[in-house]
C-alpha cells in the first residue's frame, strides 16, 4: 500500500473528496490542515492567509510525515505565487530535506504537466480575485509559460462554495485557438468532474491543479496505474517529464 500525504488549507472542503476519488487501488491518501485565520475561501485576505500557512509549514509537514507517506503534496496553488519562483524552490528543497520525504507543490505539478503535454501556451482559468489571478499569471510566465488567455469566475462569494458547472463554463470562456492546453487553477474550486468532457469538446489537454497534483504525487511515489475518467493526464496519455519532480 502506497501512502500519499496532502497539506490542505483549513477551510477547503474540496481537496479530500477529490483526492480520494482520484486515488487508484493500492493508494491511500492522508491529510493535514494548514494554519490560517480569517474568512476561509474569501478573496479578502487571501495573501495574508497564504503567508500564515507558509509560516507554519514546517510543523505541518512534521505532523504529516508521521504516517510515512511516499510523498507530501502542498495542495494549494496560490501559495506558490505568494512565495515566488525562488522562494518556492527553496521551500521544496528545505521541506524535503527536513522530512526525508519528497515534497511537491500543486504549482510545480502544473509545470510538470505542461512539460509532459509539450504545451507552452495556455489558457488560464481561476476562481480568484483580480490580484491573485494576475499574480498566478505572472508566476506562470516567470517559468516560461505563455498565458495567451485568462479569466476568473464572476461574482464569487466564496471559492469553497463554487461548482463544477461554473468551472466548466469558465474553462470554455477562457479557451483560445492558440492555447495548447487549458489549466484550471485553485484546488478549492471543484474541477475533476468536467475535465474529460472539456477535453472532448475543446480537442486539447484540459487539466486542473487537482488532477496535476495527484498525477505528480503518483509519479513521484512510483505508482504507474492509469486513472480513468478525469482527463488524459491521469490516464497516462501525456509523456513522462524525464523523471523530474517539483
């Protein structure tokens, strides 16, 4: 039995059920809540909550490491934009070294997914406010990804109250002819149920932070079992990104 650990924002109700559904036979998933205060899922104070979670990551990783997972994944895309390119790299190295367990991020998993698809031009869909969306776009571009189209959900009251139907409509809206793939950011926005449908309709890879995180976690853990029903990435149709991890 292979164990995979996930670090989850304290108010996020989406990560656990989606990762449980994505886990193939022989894989168990384990969760630790990160530390943040304020209104969970609100656009207001998101950067402050991100920084609070970052400040407590060492103790969270130490707790999750007690179940001896094969890999620990940071299930929060926007934290990487707060960290910045160099800050994220240093964090991944430090936490992997301190725990003795491979440590990956959702954002790093997204970058590897793009490598596996051979995609450098993407359409970006987010559930965030304008500032965090632009921050996420800039973070992608800092890694050499061209964001040819982007957009966010309208009239968001709380990210954690969003629906797959709204994620689907957003992905359709942001897609552009010159986008080689469509990426749905934000593990709080339910996404996995619409990925396969979107790929059929758009004729290109469509993946989310959730599907990319599980795909990379399985890859790092050495689990090659295809996961059907959630898009081509988890089904194994993308190429292996040369054994890299992030």
